[in-house]
C-alpha cells in the first residue's frame, strides 16, 4: 500500500497522492492523464491535478489498481472496488487492456482478446483476484502468447487457474519459463493460427516476438511503442538488451505487414489513420534508428 508518510512533495494538495516508491512506469499517466503527470526532475509520477469529477476520480482509482508498486494512495482510504471491476477494459472491438501491471514486469501492459472458441492473452498481468474473477466470467484464457521474457509477470498463476497453453520463443524459455508449454523455434514470420502471425523481432531480446492479430493489431512487446515525448513511434537503444542492429532489421521486417494498431508492453498504444500511414511511420522510425 502507498504510504502517506512517503508521499511526494510534488503532489497537488488533496485526496490522491503518489509516494516515493513510484518506478516511473507510466501506467498511471495513460490510465488517468487528467490526474497524473511525470516530474522530469525526480523521474517519477505525481498528482498534477486532483480529480474534478466522478469520472476523473474513477480513472484515478483505476490507475491506483493498475499501479505495479501500489504507489498511489488516498488520504481517506477511498474504496477502489468499483474501479477494480473495470478491468479488463475494452480498447476496441474484442481487444481489452488488462490493467493490474506487475513490478516484476516494470509495469508492462498485457491484453486479452475475447474469442468465441477460447480467449487469448498477450503477455501476463498481475494475478489480482478481481481480474481473475472477471476474466473467468468472460470465459477464461485458452492461450497466452508471451512476447519475451521481461513481460511474463504471473504467467504461471494464470496457467494454473485457467489451464492455458503458454507460448514463447525457445530462446526466451529459460529458468522458470522452461515450463512453458509451447516453445516456438522461429526465424521467419509464421502464421500460427488462422488470424495470428508470430513475427520474430530479435533486438530488444534475442527471442522477442511480435504477434499480429487479424492483420490489424500488432502486439509489439517491448520492440515498438508510441512515445508521447517523441510524438511518434519509437524504439530505444538505451533499453535494447541484445542487439540494436538486429532490432533495426526487425523493425524493417514489419514493413512487410499491414496493421493499424500498435499495442505495446511498455509505452503508449497507438492507432494510425490507416495501414499505409502506419507503414510510413515505421519507415520514418527505421531512419531515426539508423542514425541513433
């Protein structure tokens, strides 16, 4: 739980606050951007403005629930039960954001795809009780597609709870991930279901995979995201753990595919005006990566 004795001085006066345990993962800032912002000096989130409506209060409480380090609190102990029930939250169509980020994944986002023949999850959230209950009411999880080893959080708990098949590249299946049911041995993009491509994108890690659903939604892990600071799609050399040149080639590989959405583990999700516009953005990013 957040500690009122450790709340940041930068917080606006009022009910909500962020304490010193914040890890600057960005979760609260995209869940409730009206309330939370980033202080560049301390490199942490803070309450920039107290909620001014019930809707803003609900979003702030959803951020409290989603926070991986329980760094958000309220002075009077406002109940977050109703906010917890909002996850998974619809993004569009049958794609949902899970919330409940985990500190072990540094606040990475994960997603649920609701399907009549069995739901899919991309990367793993924290296994919070309300989230597990809500996902169970939606039909559980049949398959969990893991983009890479960093964003796996409570994958084992989800596998035990729902009996889901977990999928990851064999190069990422080390340590606890050795127990994952399906290890993909891919060097080239491969269609692994009627409406799902597994696209190897080595760079951030050696076995990173992006998953393309219905030629529309690219679940990009930590390979690609929208950066509000850059104002464009982005990939960072600073958080490339394997090979930057390989990551550039992996980014170029995405030019062979058509999609409108980027749904990342870290960073902001993004919808382009059209697949052609998305392709132009990817090309521009590749040029920037080459000069980095």
